[in-house]
C-alpha cells in the first residue's frame, strides 16, 4: 500500500504534465502541497486539488494498480471539506 504523500506527489506531477500538454496556466494553489488531499468516498480513493474558487482537479486512485486517472467530472460530495 502506498502512502498519501506518494499519491499527492504523483498527482502533482500528473497535473503539471497535463497543464503543459494542454497549455493551461497552473494556479498558485497547485504548487503548494497543502492544497492537495487524499479523500475516501464510497470506498474509492481520490486525490483532490483545492483551489481558491473550489476544486481544480481530481485524480481517482485505481484500487488494483494504484494508478491515477484524472476525472473530468467528480462526485459532488468531494466539494465538501472534511
């Protein structure tokens, strides 16, 4: 089992690669690890990037391979901070 910091590091690098590939500007919150968090919702794990105006990106962690997949739409329950 991989720890939370590894998931956050991998999600950050994936976010930077995605931004570079699609020429999207990276927000300041994306560069700060404090804005990233791992959430478990309905038995699934997600890495969430909280921006100033809400969630900027969500990556789902696959349970079998622990690969990250960027979500285009995420469950609304992730919007609530716990």
